[in-house]
C-alpha cells in the first residue's frame, strides 16, 4: 500500500540499528540511515558522534574497540543482549 512512511526520530533509529548486535562505527550507522535521514542537520558527523557518545554514556551501547585510521580515531560500538532488550523496550 502507498502512504506516508512514518520514520522514527533519528536518535531512536540509530539505537534500533544496534539491535542487530553487530559492531558498527558512526560511518556504518550513517550509511545505513542515509536514505531516510541524510538531509537532517542532526545527521552531521559531529552530531552523530555526540548522539553515539550519549547512547554510550546512558549504557544503551558499548564501545567495543577503537582503531587509529589515517591519524583519526575510529570508534566501534555494539549492543549486548541486555542493551538490545532495553532499546527494544523503548523503541518499537
């Protein structure tokens, strides 16, 4: 059926992305969400980094590892089973 596609708010879509349990960087999240959210101001690298750090600070995702790539720190995030359950209880 046609109609309007209801999108989750960006931060919730970002959290929902991690319910797969797979490890991902900010770039991975942006690539996955670009089609629906790429035109938002909050989709900038800086804003997305801040959103991921906030989710990390709130215990919804974990920093799984870090790499230095071309002199820049690349942070990988991942959600474990408890984190996934918490995210799924808030984001339908």
